[in-house]
C-alpha cells in the first residue's frame, strides 16, 4: 500500500526500451509516479545530477532514494511493492529470468542492431547470427503465453520492450523480417499476446513516430 | 540439512568462478568442484551452458545456473536459511549493491583488462588512467555502502564485496604487469584496507590464487607481442 506523502519520479525517454520497461513495472504495481521526459541526446542538469556515473535514463527517484540501471530498478520495484509480482518466487526460476534478461540486453541487442546497420561479414551472416540468439528465447517461451507464465513478468518486460517494440521496428526499417512466424511460432504468438496487454500497449512508443525516428538513427549510423 | 547435489564447473584462476566458491563457502555448502582444463571445454560445460559455453556453471540437482552474479544470488536465495545473508535485506541497499556489482563488471573490469591488452605505452597509460578514475568511484561507493563498517555489506562480506574482491588476485597481477600501483593506499585508503580484510576472510583466503602462479597464467592468456 502506498504510504502517505510517498513520491515516485521517473526520468525516461520515449523510445528507450530501458525506461519503458520501468514504466510497465510501475503500472503493473499500480504505483502512481511523475514522469519526466528527457529530450535525448540532450541531457538535463537533473539527469546529470541524479545519475553522475552513467548519465543515462531510466532514473527512478523514490522519496529520497535514487536508482538507475533498468534491471536494478525493476528488482527494487518488485521488492518494494509486493502486489503483482514481477519475478518468480522459486530461486531457480528467478535465476533463469535474470539470465535471459541479461542475454536480451547484452547479447541480442548488440548482435541485432549495429552488425545489421554496418554488416562487416555481410548482411545474411549478421541476420543468421541474430536469429541463432533469438532461437534460445523461442525455446524458453514455447508452450507458454508469456515468459512469466500466464501473466507478464520480468523477462516479458525486458524482452518485450527490447525486441518487438524496439529491435523489430529497426529491422522493419532495414527491410528485415527477423522473427518470422514460420521460424519463430512461439515468439510470434508471444508478441501477439503482449499486444493484448493494456499495460504493455500503454508503455510502447507509438509506431509511426518510432519508425520515423528509427530511420533517422539508422541513417546517422550508416 | 539436505543441500542436494551441488557441482561447480570452474577453474582456479577465474575471478567469476571464485565468486561462486566464496558464496558456497559462506553458506557452508559442500560441492564437487569440476576443474576445466585451460584450452578445452568439457562436454558437461557445453551441455550445461550452451548459450555462453563459459565457466562458472553451478549445477544444483542437475539444474544448471550460469553467470557468476546470478549464481551468487541463486546461492543466497536457494539456501536462504543457511549461514549469513549475502545480499542486504533492504530493497534499496540491495539495489545499490547490484548497481555497483554491475559497474564492476561493465566498466571497471573492462578498463582493468584493457591494461593487459594495451598495445604500446600510450594505450597503456590511457587504460591505467581509466582504471584509476573508476577505482575512485568504487572508493566512494565503499564509503557510501559500508557506513563505517568493515565491508561493503557491513559487518561481514556480501554480494558487492564478492563481486569486486574476487578480482584482487588479478588486480595484483595487472599492477605487476603495468609496473604501476592500481590500489593505492593514499588515493583510495578505504578500498586498500578493505582489500586486506577481504583477502584474510576465512571463506576467501583458501581460494585466492597465489600471485606468481596467476602471473604465469596471465602470460599464457595475454601473450605479449614479439618485439
């Protein structure tokens, strides 16, 4: 339950999957918060003051506590507000969720963006390498609605913000159908299910505006 | 108490393996240590960690857990009634410990390793400067987290102590290689004293590799280019 005079602020950026996933968690828990939009790449003095180490979004301010790094923030939210748990209770399931979340951000993202924008070994090789990584996730979600089971959880939020509502859009800009229904029936179904969840729909960048911005990013990096 | 069947695939020289072993020691968990031979990967390793094919891998009742910091958290949670807590109890303190542990791996370690892989004096100098700057951040983190107590975690070693402390063997080896002090008693006095306490902890001491042996191994791992 929210205590009196509890204050939650979130510094974010509309196309950052890292800050959108924190919004999802706050909404899932029903935590009221004040959202402060950063206009990246310009960084406000507030952002630099609150996150001097990394100078990045998201930053969560809960009363007098300042937190950064999306996985750290998600776990903090889960432990602070105990309704609608985000992480599994079982230690092994929890370890698996953490493992795959790390995999999404540290393996799929680096493989699935720059090597496709600037393919050193050729675009087909880059696509195949990305698909090989995504296949690991396919196995994890097959037979389930969500990675979290019947409702969205930690890994759904991390992978959901990063893959269908970020990387897939980048891939669309590049004319790549990475997660085809034929090759990835489990993930394709998962993406459809995600789109049915109201909290998810509220926390993803609007498609047209996103594609427009994504095209500009890709152009700059090419 | 029944702990189940516990195996750890690893190597004596690996920082990341040491983290898992310290955690198991803290919880007094007996385990079978399966030493990998440098240069080869066992079938069990490839089967248990098909994604990364790396050590450490903890196998608890035939279920593998990978990634050192994830393993340490698993050990704390699976055996929560054993020994002392590895992670702090308060959500904010846990978050701070996790934040800095991620910083150690993503920022500090990368800088440390780049001293060993630096080509030429200019690159080495730049790498050393980066390590010094990041170590300075960790000094401040120690002061903030320890709150006057001997360890990041307070009265006894915990998650962040383990995350950073496991590097102390390699930290010394890189110092020798660079011929430059990287843990300075005057620049980062709190960390310097913490390091000594950490290395003397009974759950750590038997695991810390001997410097000459590690330096020799480092030369194999990071061969210097021929002049």
